[in-house]
């Protein structure tokens, strides 16, 4: 009922909003320049590379490079650009990772970058990532009024052969006093109220699999990248035309008058949707839940739909892939081992293990995923754990000693700037394993001989039934857009 009402209002206002938005040069509509004289007070939410190049040295224009890597910035940026990333604007607080800093901190940061209240700020990212939108949204929330995003980011800028610079220019620091925009960010309490009394529509913009494995009660889903379209020539993304987005959002019940709270995993990609709705479509009632799913899911007393899902921030599809890969590697190896033991005893089986174990593992490793066996006491040195696995195995051993060995461990970690799913399934020693991993005196002398010859540094003997032998370890590289 509520939603139908909101739709009627949004249809009524659509024309007005269209008229306002049509005054701005928006991505995907034209690459025409935007003359400075016509800018007046309003600064459009998205600017074309052509306009930015012509106004590079214009008064009060500040360009911010929001790409996460300092090194990438040092290797080449827009002339005069200063570096400001999402992570410069937030940190863990109140148990929630990535909470935006209080206004005094933002004022300090803005001052160090030489910004003023009147600065006209253009933020850019790599091309289709949400970094620019996040930085731009935080600056707007802090009270800076003239903030825009460079259409197509650095990817389009460079593809069009526009100038890049490596120089690091000093900017004179400023003293900035800002009056934050009210009603842009929402906190847990307000979101809770919205869930309870339906005062706002909840919009989940994570991947569909993440949404399906657990979301805020009553939330509707739309993946953040739906707002963007990649250019065929340079691959960089632009926001799609306003009229198309309005129509699609209307179908979800999102309109100019209806309060909408947008969230994702950690508010990063949701900022892109907020930029789209609040500043391009002109829906002033759009808000960003900065604690997002990470915060909500960390409160066991809060409801979620469906009630059972994977831990917060773990993409379900990747988790299922990891589980399936670990299970399938385990059963292929076990199947081969039992078959060969039966066919010719341990010495024969040994030859097979030696031959096939590495190739079975390689077979299971495809498309950004590796599957392997690891141990803290290895037979084959190729199975030596990496730094993450070493710590995880030590932790598993400790938990095993406490009699609380979990069936699996799952974590999303950052590695060289990428998000990676790490999955471990413990391997326990069974009776049958002792023939080749048991106490040396229990091992057949011929088998012992073979092992000494093939694996002179073998540490994988002396086990008892029930010991932790190691783990199947699965590593999956996640897309940048998972958040
Ligand atoms: C017939 C002898 C034999 C039996 C029986 C055997 N293994 Fe192994 N195991 C090996 C050999 C040989 C390797 C090294 C394979 C390679 O070179 O990749 C190995 C390697 C491993 C590894 C990889 C880590 C490392 O140390 O290199 C794990 C884990 C493992 N075995 C667990 C088991 C378990 C659990 C069982 C019982 C279910 C078992 N093995 C039974 C011979 C055996």
C-alpha cells in the first residue's frame, strides 16, 4: 500500500526532476563540454573529461585522486590532483570497520588538502570502481557543496590522451569549518526503526548472492553496478541516463519523496548508488547506512532474512565454490588412495600418491581458485603453508587441543590490494593413514625406504589416529565489486 502511494508521487514529480537534471551534463548523455559561465552556483554531480581539462587551472578547482593505491597515484595522476582515498576518511570504531570519521577529523583532512568551503571539487577513481563515489559522498556529507565525479575516471581520461602528471605539488594548508549535511548518513538506531515501522525503504546493493544469503528484513535488491554502463571504446563506466534509472527505480518503489536507505557490505558501493539517486536523480530523501551489513550482521539480536546465512561479509557463492572444491579434492584423493591400497598395498599406493596427489590438486584449481593440501609438518615441501595458512593451522591445532575443532574456517582477507576468500577444512588422521604417516616403527620398511629416498626432509610421520594432519586450503580471488 505504502509503496503504491510512493509510486504515484514519484510519477508526478518525475517531470520536475527530469527538468532539473536535464540542466546538468550527465554521463552517457553527451560528452559536450560544460561552459564555466553556465555553472553558476550549482556544480553538476558528474563532469566530462573535456570540461575538467579545460578548467584544470580554474579558480577554486580542486582535483582529488581517490584510487586506493598511493603508488598508482605517484605513477601518474591528473595535473594538480591531490590524493584522498576512502580509507583516509574512515577507520574501525565502535566495533564496526570503516566508520566515517567525525566532522572535526574531516575538517582537518580537508585543511591539509588545501580545500575551502567554496572549493569546487572533482573526484576521480580508476574507471568503474566505487572509490570516487565514496569520497565524493563523504565530502558532501561533511558539508562541502560543490563536489563532482569525473565521468569515466582515470581510465577514460588516459584513453582520450589527456595530460597526466607525476609531480607532487605542495598545497598550502587551510583552516576549514564545515556544517555537515544532515540526513545523509543514517546510524543503526534509525535503520532499526525503519525496519520496524517501515518509515524508509531499504535498498541492498550488494551482489545478488550476498543478498540472498542474508539481508535486512524487508530490503529490496538492486546491484550497484546496474546504475553504470561500461563504454565500448575504453571500458570505463559512466552513470546511465537519468530517465532510464528513474524508471527502473520507480519499479522498486524508490522515488524522490520516499525515504530510502541504501546499504551494502561496508557502505562503499552503496555510496555509488547514493550518488546516483541523491545527486543525479535529485532524490533528497536518499540516505547511506554507513555501518551497512557488517554492522547489522554483527548484532545477533537483530533480525535478518533469511534467518540462517553465512557470516557477515562472506559472499555465499564463493563460499559454496570453496566448500565444493575442498570436498571434491578430499574425496578424489581418498578414493584414489583406498583403491590403490586395495589393489597393491602401501608401497604400490605410495607410488600413486606421489604421482597423482599434485596433479589432482592442480586439476581442482581453476579460474582464480587454488585448492591444495597443507600441513605444518610436510612430506612434500610444495605443501608448505603460506603465512596466512601457517597462522590458521596453528589456530586450528590450538582449537583441536581444546576439543573444539571447527569443520571449516572462512575469512575474506586483503592481499596485495585484492579481496581474497580463504577457506580451510581440517584433515584428521585415520587408521589407514598410519601406514605411511604413523610412528616410524609401524611403517613397513620398504615404505620407509621409499619415503626417505623421495622425501629426504619428510616431517609427516609419528602421527596417531585423531591427530590434526593439516588442511585442505582453498583460495578464491573475489571481484572488486563484492562489497
Ligand atoms: C600409501 C602411503 C600414504 C597413505 C596411506 C597416506 N598418505 Fe598422505 N601422503 C603420502 C605421500 C607420498 C604424500 C606426499 C604427496 C606428494 O608428493 O604430493 C602425502 C601427503 C599428504 C598430505 C599433504 C601434506 C604433506 O605433508 O605433503 C596430507 C595432508 C596427507 N598426506 C594426509 C593423509 C591422510 C589424512 C591420510 C589417511 C586418510 C593419508 N595421508 C594416507 C602418502 C600416504
